[in-house]
C-alpha cells in the first residue's frame, strides 16, 4: 500500500513537470494567433479573402443543390 502512494505522488509530480515544461516552451517560442510580422492591413486583406472564398463556396453549394451548376440538356426546339 505504501508503494502505491509513493508511486502516485511521483506520477503527479512528473505530470506537473511535463505540463510546466510544455507551457514554458510555448511561452518562450512566441506561440500566438497572429502571424509574425503581419500588419493590420495584411490581416484585413486575409480576412476579406477568407470571407470571399467562403461566400464563393457557399454559392457553389447552393447552385449544386438547385441543379444550376450543370447545363440543361433540354432542346430549345418545340415538338409538335
């Protein structure tokens, strides 16, 4: 029984050490959401492009659902 408690204490300390080292590594590596050296105008341009691409893909999906993405195979001539 005493060995189990000692093992649990060692495991908890080891886990804490690993988590602390990972957090320290992320802190020192400069992990952030922004790209390094990106200006406000570049961020705005990137967001605008992302919204434009999302809009194009959404319209393409709507056209596919409404069957507007394929040409009609119907004839333009009247059948008597």
